[in-house]
C-alpha cells in the first residue's frame, strides 16, 4: 500500500498557503503545535483522524478535501461521500437486476432492446 503521508502533507501545505497562513497560524487555529503541522506537511508525521479533523476545520475544508488535490480531480477521481455511496449502491443493485433479467432471457430475440419510439 502506498504511503499517502507525502501527498497529504503537500495538499495541507497547498491549502494553508492559499489562505496565506503560516504553520504557526494554522497550528493556533487547529489547536496543534506548529512542529506537528510541519511534520505532517513534510510527510514524516503520522496524523491522527482527530488531528486531520482539526486541520481540516481550521482550513475550512472537509477531511476528504485534505486528500483531494487538483491533479486528482483532473484525472476524474472523486471522493465519494456516504450519501453518494448509498445512491451508487442502489443504482448498481438496480442495474444488476436488469442485467440478470436479460441474462435469464438469453438465446431469444426478446433480449434485444426495443427500438426507440418515433417522434
């Protein structure tokens, strides 16, 4: 498994700099030490979920926002929230049901989709 700490640290540093904050200012906002913020940004510190939550809140982003950068977004990667997952799961299950229906009818002409209605 890849070590996400360096990319996480780069993203936190990018977000901090976009807001023109020093490590000290981010530390004060988040209730963490500036040394800890520096370690996390360098990818050498193991940030806890609680610390990531405090950093995210101080930067005004979600925890997921700490893991999503513009390069990832440009590649079409999207962080899926729990509510998104529920919708995707429901759509997946519905599609599987439709495919099973067509599979059960394989070998007949009935498997072809009907022609689109004329306007």
